C-alpha cells in the first residue's frame, strides 16, 4: 500500500477492488463496491461544490439511512468539507442536541432527510430557537438533490481535496445528556493511527469480513466497523 495521509487516500486506494459494503435492510440486500462508492461520492461532491461548500465548511448530517449517510460522509470527506454526524433528531431530546450542536459551528451547511425536518422546525419554533432555525434553513442542501447528482452519469466526478494529516476529518459530538454537547475534533492523522491500531490489534486482513449493526453516528460504528474495514480492504 502506498503512503496514505488522509481519509480520501484510503478510499482511493480501494477504487479497483471488488470488495465493498453489503447493506441489509428489511430482508433486502444491496452491494456497493468501494469503487462505486468513490464514483457516487465524487459526483455528489460536484453538486456540493455547486452549492457553495468549500474545504473547511461544516456539514451536519441528519439521516437514518446507512447508505445515504455513507455517501454524504464520503462526498464531504473527498471535498475537505467537515462532516458532523448527529443522531437523527426524532425526539425532542435529539432535536435539542441538534440545535445546540449547530449553534457551536460556523460556516454551517445542513443535509437533512425531508421527513425529519417538520419535527426539527416545530421544536425550534416552540422553544424560541427561531434564529437557529433560520441558520439551518439558509444553509440547507436537500439530500434528494445530492442523491440525484450521485447517480447522474452525465455529471463529472469532482477532484478530491488533498487534506493534510493535521486537517480536521470530521467532528463527533458527545450526547449532551449531562450538559451542552461537546465536539471532539478528529484529524486525518488521528484516524489513520487509530485504524492502523484497530487492524493490528484484531489481526485483520483483507480476507476477513466485518458485520455491524452499530449506528454510523457512533465512533465504534463509524471508525471501528466502517472506516477500519475499508482501510484493511475487507468486505463489510
């Protein structure tokens, strides 16, 4: 394996592989190779750049669909945009956390499933968060448009941003159950080191497979059971 210094390099390294991700939902299975993921995410990034997203911008992700989440996550990573995974806000507790997270971020863009939006909007208006709601509305990018761009074969793939190891890859927020949620900044170098340690400790190889039902908004779900298997080149 060539020297890799950022997450984009991890996905680019696997673009010729047949290995990838098998999504299992309600008895249905769909396979997405790492090469296909790279192509779809590159097209989605092209749309995000048209929408004005630039390296260093924050993109809060609000979706319960694993395939959508992974596509959005990688479109952001490839563009140097900082994804901020937040558990889908289906309860008032979740909506409160979402708004508190968004208040802490500058240059914020919001990628949200359409079905989640009415609950978020209603909560914000009821609890005096009109200003925060206006920020979400002004920074919103419809997920449906991003997904349509990803499957549009006439749309070019955007050139990946070459992030430095010290650049922020993504931010994970604490639950906020005992106070305001706090953001944990994870750099590309942090994550590469963590993934290498996970693979070494588990003695994983590309001949292995990984199975997980953990949410991708959780560090173990995202780093332990998505990023690390991808880094290792195994099916997940």
